[in-house]
C-alpha cells in the first residue's frame, strides 16, 4: 500500500521559512519523481516544484529563488524548503509521487501553510 505523509505545515509570518516533509512508503523511491503542488482557496491546484529520481529539479516561476526541493533516498523522503514566504504562498501543499508517463500519480493528504502577520 502506497502512502505519502506530509508534515511541517503551519502558520508563519511574511518573510519567514518552513520546511515541508513527505515520507513515502510502499514504493521504490528511486523510480519516482517527487513533486509538491499547492491549492489555494478558489484556485486550481498548481505545480510548485519537482525533482526526478536522478535529481533534476523544476520550479514554478513564482517560487524560483525562494523554495528548494530535495529528496533523501535513504529516508524515502522529499522536502520543500520554503524561504521568504509571502501571503500569496498560503495554500494546502500536497506531495505527489509519479513513476512516469502513463502511470497514475500518488498523492498525500495535504498540509496547510498559512503566511500571515
């Protein structure tokens, strides 16, 4: 059974930092690209960042230079380090694991990130 369990969300002031974690089980971690998506109220879910099994990273323009995605194969965990947070980063953040084209992705349950003073 595949499980993706996110943690690390919370309330932070503008300019602050948070680190999200996504612990995976039930998959061969190295075979999956890992990604973080987010969904704000009234908006569609959007890709924030992704990292392949080989370590290639991709970021949404809105987070480039502020967020860093990483993965630890030994711990089967993906991370999203979020710095210089803005109110517009407020959303539910979801972890995603995908093997490749033609395969359905797996999703975590989501973790709330709120940026507010």
